[in-house]
């Protein structure tokens, strides 16, 4: 037993779908933060835990199957393990898929890091008739093995205690090595001698591990070796070339394949020593496999997938309808409260039109967003989204994309409600630069959470009888457009050969209510925070652009004269009624007084519209109108779409502000959707045109920055803005012109 330490640092490593992130969340709770590793865009999660007086700093490494460093995630995981001084590495493995998961464990041991094995999802293994003798596994591999169930927290206390114990142990980690056969072992021994004699890279890595990396032709290690000592690196490469030629002639294989075979052979030899026992016959069909026979069937699978997505939209629109109305009524009440209690002027206009009607228009969709995130969390936590990726792999390959691109599309909002930024970042797992570029340029077409309020507004206002069906159609259009554009790009500016795809399907799991609610709230809170910060700021800026410079005195005098003329022409009784009504909102007007009031409202409306047109934003919108009218967009819509370049939610908030500033009837308390329905420039065809434009036009600014970072060049970020906007306008204008010529959706 080692000494008790006040603080230690441990790393969590494991395969994707092993429960690593769930365990990290269970260990750290709210004491965590997310950033990026220095110099790269791979997400870095860090957290803290306290156990028996020891503060534990925990780093959640990117999920990886290997440390061979083909992808950026693998490079980051390996570099962190070798360059950061961690007292222990907790390797999370899926107990129901032990052989595959232990491959990473072997590599960690070869790297020389102190490893503690978290045997996770033992409950899933038991449900599949698999029993694992953790004590025997620990004895055979000579490392601690702790059974855990990350989603319930079982075993986490023991795991932390073991990590703390390992950190306090003064003994160095054991020198782990396995035999790779006579040919490779002889070559490794020769390479080790050279490496140790010349002190080559051993400040960072174990000598034998360096030799293995040269045999595996690991480009990053070889490149690093060339920079440090080109002569030694060349000697090692000569040994690799010699043994490679020998293996090709004798066994018709190569070092990388032989190394992989011997690692799996080592794992198999351990598991066959009574470590794994099955209560059913070996070739039985697991429950997940039985379900997959149906849901991933080449004919039934797509139909089931379409039915599930349609059901999701039906669920969202049906059950969010009442809460959305409550939110609309709340912001309507807030609008009235501010209007009644604030003096006319710029401050009142800012609060009512800029903030309440702007930001309130976005926050009004919080219930819908929350229901959407809840439904997607069910699909994600159950394991079904991975099946969607699996089914779409062959489709993606036909359009020049990689199978791993599917998850990037889903994360970006492939079903609706995601975010393009993590979708763009997810493309880093792709090994081919061309496939990566095609992916990050097309994932912004998905219906992210920022686009969802725009879609919900237009679908609810103009396609209310078929909301779920319309949302399904929008999803199909987004996917179809993305795939066609990807095919175009792969055939032209980023052509190149495809790379193979292998995907492991996680077992189906029953989601926990706690997990679903946590995921739903985390995503909804991000949406609310964005509305309260970014959207608020942009709304205020756009309000200012829609307010200033204001009408010149000459124009104001014209409208004032028109009002005076109306009042002079009115009867004395009507004027008295209007003056009394100004102090009593509930007073009923006679027919004559109501007619006078209506004339005054029309003058006020014309003045408000002219003031809006005369503003900075109005000038921009009006200048664009000769072109935008080809797609059915008027100057108000143009203002909203210009704001949408910053964030797509701004389209809704800006429309809310624009129509609020043009609406002067104090009795008008309807929603923005109702205002659009009543506006003469709007109809279902215009709504469809705007939906199509919103799907395809330039990504929001944050996504553009993410594209620039992932692509390593602002050239491609600029390309995405120009190309996407041109494509969006072309599609929207074509549909609008055809619809106008045929009378489609105009009525």
C-alpha cells in the first residue's frame, strides 16, 4: 500500500460506446469543463472528484479503438498519455465485447502507462448470458480490474480508491511485452539495442514501443524520429524493410498485420482461461442482433427509420403545442405590460420591439426545442442512432462520403435539433482529408436547433394541418441536398478515392429517465443561453439598425398633417370618444369613432413602414429586394436573412422585431405566425421558398469559424458561405418561380 496523496491526476481512455463519457460524468458530476487541446480542435473534457481526502483531476480522453494514430483523436489520446504525467490511466472496457476492447488495453500496457481496468456494463454482459471472472482477468493481466456500471454509478468508489492507491504506489509500472513471433521479436531486439544506445526518443516513449511503431509504419513517430536523429531513424527503417520483405516472402503478410494478430492471440489466450463464461450456446443470436435483423433490413430498415422520424415529429408538435401557446401568451402579456407602463420613445421601442418581440420570438420555441431534444435523446441513448448511421453507410459511399460522416450529419441536426459546430468537429475522425472536407462543407445543411424555430414558425403558420409530414419532408430535402452537393464536390474540387468503413454497433439499451432528462436539459439550456446572450446582442444591434436614422422632419410633418386632417374632418363626438378611450382601454367606440381610429392607425402604419424602410437595415433590405423578389422575399425578410448570417435564430427574432415595429394597433396581440399569415406579401409558396433558403444558405458565423479551423484554411470557410448562399438562392428562386407560374401553394 502506497502513501496517501493530496492530489492526483488520472486519464480515462476507452473505445467509443464503452460508457467512458457516462463514467466521466458520474465521477465528476457538475465539477467539469470542456475546452480544446492546445493547438488542435479535439474536445478536451476535464473534471474533478474528491475521494477520502484526495482531490482527483480527471481528463476524459477522446474515444479511440487504437493508439496507432490514424485520426486526430488517436493522436491526441496518445500524445496526452505520453507527454502528460498521469499517476494512473483508467481504461474503460465494454464487458459484453471484451475481446475487441482489450486491444486498446494491450497497447496502453505496451506504452508503459499504469493501467486500471474498469470492466464496464457488466449488467449488459450478464443480460446477454456472459459472466466475467474479474479476479482471474486481473491476475492474468497483472493489472487491477474493477467491475462497474457507469450509468448507475456502481463501482465508481472502488475505482477511484484503486486509482488513488496506484498513484501512491512508489513501484514503477511493470515492463509489459508480448511475443510477436521469432521474426519480429528478433527485429525488435535489434531495434531496442539501437534505440537505447543512442538514447533515441526514450525520453517520451519506451524503447520497445518505439520499435513497434516503426514496424507499424506509424508516420507521426517516424517523422518525429527523423527530426531528432535522421541517421538512427534510417537504421530502424532499414530493419523494418528487411523484416517486411522476409515476412512477405515467407508468410505473405506484413508487420502491422502480424502485430495485430499476435495482440488478439494474447487476448484470446487470456479469455479462454476461464475468464469469460457463457450461459447459452456460443452461436446464439443476441437480442440486439435479433432486433437488428429487422430494423437494419435493407427493405424494412428505411421504412422503420422514416416511421420513427415521422413519429418523433408527431410527438414533438402534438405535445409541445400547448406549452408553446403558454409561452406566446406570456411574452404577449409582457409586451402589453411594457407598452402600457412605459413612455413612448426609443427606450420603449428597444424593450418592446428589440428585446421582448425579438428574443421572445426565439424563447417562445423553448417547449418545442425541449420536446425535440427529449425525443432525440431516446433514440441516441437506446443505440438506434448508431443503426441509422449503419444503414446509411452504403448510401453515403455512393455519394463520395465516408460511413463515419453519418454521425457528423446526425449530430448537426440530421433528424432536427442538433448543432453544426460539433458536427463539423466530428469530421476530424475521418482519415481521408477529401472525405473530411466534403463532410464539413455539407453538414451545415442539416436542420440544426438554430433553424428549428424558423421551420416551426413557417410550418405552423402555413402548413398547420400537416406539421409532422412537412418536417419529415424538410428533413429529406436537407439530407438529399447535402448528399447531392457532396457528390458534386467529390467529382470536382475535392475528388479522390474512397476509404473503407468499419463500424461497431453498440447493444440496445433501455434509456434511464435521469439520463434523458439530463441530456434534454443540457441541450435546452444551451439554446436558452444563446437566446439570452448572442441573440439578445444581435437583436439589439438589428433593432438599432431598424430604428436609425429615423424619418426626416419633413416626412414626419406630412404624416402629422394627415392625422390633423382626419381629426378636423371628424365629428366633435367622435373626437371626444377617442380622447376618452385613450384613458380607458376597455371603452367601446361608436361606429364613427372606430372609423376615425382606423384611419389614424392606417396613417401610423404607413409612417412606421416608411421609418423602417428609411432605417439602415431597411435600406439594406430594400436594396436587395430587386434580386430577392425572384425568391419571393420582401425587404423585411431580407433584413432577417442578413441577420441570420450571424445566427439562424435571428431570422425569427428579426421578423418579430420588423413586424412589431410596423404594427401599431394596440389591440393586435397575435403571434408572429398570425402576423405573417395576414401580411399581403406572404403565402405558403413564400414560406416554402424561405424554408428551402434557410436549409441551404451560409452557415452561422460560429460554424464558419469551425470549418476554417477543421479545414486548416479560411479559403474553405469562405467557399461555404458563398457557395451555400448561391445554392440556397438558386433553389428557392426556382421553386418560387415555378410555383408562381403554376399557381402552386399561392392560395
